[in-house]
C-alpha cells in the first residue's frame, strides 16, 4: 500500500468514477485501474463494484475511503509544514532582553558565527516576560537573557553567563568623598539611573524590593545613556561590573559600598526541547555555555551590543556583521 495508491483511491471514492479520477490526477485510466488492483490484492477486498453506469464502494471500500482521505490530508499538511519550516529556518529568530542585548549579544553572535556560519538571525529586543509562551508558540527559536517563567511548554533552559552589578558614582560626585558608613543612607536620597529593564532578572528584582527606601529611579533608553549621566555626576547606577572595569581602573567611576552589593545575576539561553527546534538554535544554546563564548562576552574593549528595546536587529551570521533596523 503506497501513498500514491491511497491518493488515487481517495479520488475515485470522492468522484465516483475512474475516468474522473484519472483526469484529476493527469494520468491514464488504466493507471487508475492498476492502483486499485494493487490495493485489492493487498487488502483482500474488491473495494469498488460496478453499479449502473458508475461504481459503488463495498463496505471495505467505504472503510478505506475514510482512512485514505485522512492519510492523504495528513501527507499534504506535512508537505506544507516542512516547506514552512524550511522557509522559517532560513532565519534564526532570537528574543533578547535589553541588558543582555546591549552588553553581550553582539559579541556572542559574532563568536558563534565564526564557529557556525549560516543564515541570518533576526533579534528582537524586549523585556520578554512571556518568553516561555513565545517560544511555545514558535514566535522565536531561542530566548537570550531572561529565564522564562514556568510554562506549560517544556523548555530547555541553560544558564550561561554570571555577572555582577555594583553601585557606582562619578569620582567627582559628593558621595564618592563620604566615609563608607554614611554612603547607604545618602545613596537612597540620590537619583539612580538605569537602562530600560530596571529591576531586570529575579535576583535584581529581589534586591530592589529589599531596599529600606525606594530611590528616585530614572529609566533611559539604554544603559550606555545611564552611564553617561552617571559619569557626568548626575546620579548613581547599579552597573554591570565587567562593562565598567575601564572606568573603574581609570578612576572615572568609583564603586560605592552599599549593603547587598555586588548583586549577582545570570543570563540564560532557552529553547524548546531538543528535536523541536532548528539545529541553529540548538547549536547557539550549546555554544553560549562554552568557554569560548564566555571569553568573547567578557572581553575588554566595549560591549559591542545591539540596539535599544523595541527594535529588530538583523545579524548576518555568515559574515559576522551587525546592522540595526527599526
């Protein structure tokens, strides 16, 4: 029994005529008869009998007709899904949280491209509180930065880069000259700057929630803009330590002693379970946890991140070029 034979029989059953089935398929009537003969021999049933000027299905033929139509329908659906998957697979769809996108995504993708040259990637930068649902709906192939909340869809989540945030101020800021015991109380009366994802991952949210008072928090379009304001002496910032190490080494920024700091955080890579995601997404998830990726993301010389929240970034993995759109 073959799919071609079942497709032929399904048409005969629906149209009630061997000739009509042959015309629909674009084959000869003897070819239709041969397909039916093969099915009769395989199943041990006549399937169709002459009835007046046409044909009629036997009880066995009626049973087979239902199955044949379902099987042919599933085959056509499979063809469509494979074609759609092949088309979607031409672009790796990545969801990245703002802080990770700004500080490390560009470096990670460049390093990945050197090891796995392939099709372009489309990176959407967003807070992605519903990342688990978006992965389950296959809106994205992989999420970078956030660990998705508990989801009805089983996910493969990999922690791949631990970072620390420290409270900093410009060297000429008044708090920089205070004795350490006086810093915490004074710091809470200052303006604090942040990027678009203030509060960020769960670890940072808990830290902010445990502050004895809530400081004035100013959210800017990027952490780079927030750092610029801090360098100008306009306030404080809970900054990613490895990103500002040059500022600390040169004395442009100083670390302020504050209870509970440094605040540790973790960036995660998440996909659907293996076998349900494009090979490129699975490879990127595994690469993100490698020593090579960690070295690239932590290297000196600036973050080489992507762009601010709400934009789409197209990354040509085959050439390691990054260009923003939106």
